[in-house]
C-alpha cells in the first residue's frame, strides 16, 4: 500500500510522488527555481496533485481489470448446475466452497493456481470459440486428487487453448472432496456421466457435433475421464430428464498424467475397476517418466487399451514431474497440447490438415 503525500520542495526542485506500473511509489521531479513566487509554486503543486490522483485512479482501475480472476467465470460464459434439484446423496449443511490455496502450495511455471475445494453443487461452464468453430467439443475434468480442483491450471487455461483451436470447451466443476476414486466414491463419475449427457442434449443449441464430443482430464480428472470411458453403458444414478436418455460415452479421450490406473501397492497391476473394452473410445495419453504419481499409470492403461484393440497413442517424456497443466516451460513434455491437436486431426475429430 502506497501513501501519497503532497509535493515537497527539496534541494531547489519540486518533488511529487507517482505510481510505478507495479503499484509502488516513485518520485517524479519537476525542475523549479526556489525564487519563484509562492503563489505560482502552490498552483503548480495543486495541478500536479490533480494529475497524480487522476493517473493513480486510472492505474488502479486498469490493474483491477487486468487481474480479473478466471474463476468464477465471467457472465458471458453460460454456467449451469448439473443437478437442478441437488446432487444425488448430497450432504446437508456443506462447508462453503472456495479457494483453498496457501502460500506453501506449488506455483507451476512460477504462476499461482486456484484450488477450489468443498464443491457440493457441481456445475458445467460453456466456453465457445470466438472465431472458427469446428463443431468438436471437449468436456474437461480438472485434477486435484479428488480433494480439490485446479480450476484454472487444468480448467480455464485448457478452455482458452481449446477455443483457440476452434473447439468448444465444457468445464466441469465436479464434487470434491471425495474419499477416493470410483468405486470408493460414485459422486465424481455421476457428475461426469451427467455432464456429457447434458452436452449432447444441447449439441444443436451450442453448435456442437454430437458425434465429436470428447473428454480431457488431468491427474484425478484423468482417472475420471478413463472411468467415464469404461463406465458409460449404465448411469450410476436415477435418470431425471432427457439428458440422461442420451449416451454419455465420449467419442475420444485425452488422459494427462493420470493416477489410480495402476495399483502401486500391487506391483502396478491394472486397476480392475477401469477395464477397457472394444467400445472404449480412442485415447491419447501423456506423462513424464519422473512423475511422482508414477508413469506406470499411463503405460499400464495403454497396454489395456491395446489388448482391447482400442486405438491409442502414448507419449512418455523423460522429465516433467506432475501438475504442469498447459503452462509452457523449457521441458518438451509441455508441448503436449500441440501433439494432441495433431492427434485430433488423425482421428478425424478436427478437419484434415493441408
């Protein structure tokens, strides 16, 4: 916080404070001889102060607009509840939803992350391309260990990228915290099934091809995308409207640094609750070998897809760790979004290149 004081005469010059672009006070000097009449000097001081105050107000307003947080979504994005009458099995008197980030949390690529916790009223938010629209759509599931949702790193920033490629993005704020992945908890998978059904029900209204709706998830959200890819034939809740009569099978899936797909305490055996079949959609997987969540999650799931004869593409990088989202660094793993775009062309979700 800067304290603005009036101009002062120092060493034969009038000094007036101003604001640096970063919001800190700096001194701006105006040359003026000491023998100027006092009235003139007072007038100069008043004019300087008026200009200073105007500039300061403009700077504050500009900074506020420039730092508008990506969450909650701005009013120009449609946001709707997944469950119009409350989520199945909702607990009474839930804790308030909010950002749980602390000063000790990681800052991927040196930038902060919004970590939303205590989500009991799940929603979806529509991000429509502003220029070209290919008709393809992706339902996005942020990660967070089924405890929180990295809603910007693995949500709104993903939608910005997808929109730039002409793809409609539907960001799902699913229920967390939960005791673990399906079947320990059914709530996130219920939300995922419901979300894809709603997107198909609104496909014409949202200018989406109902046969080109995919899913993309990170970490726990990647597990959720895989769970939906293998659990779409039967809803885990009682149908409530026409959306639940439509298929919730994704047409393709992008799985980014997943967890829970290989069981570390069982020598990385495949997770029997995520069992691909011939009906599982084409899948793209990417992970770093040094991921503390274990690269075997991608490798084991890829082999299960291969055995089920599901078209799949696997990208393993030497370095990258976990939780980088789309934030570009010097590491090659962070080029994965461009590789996904190429893959979407090869499976004919996006129109052919050249």
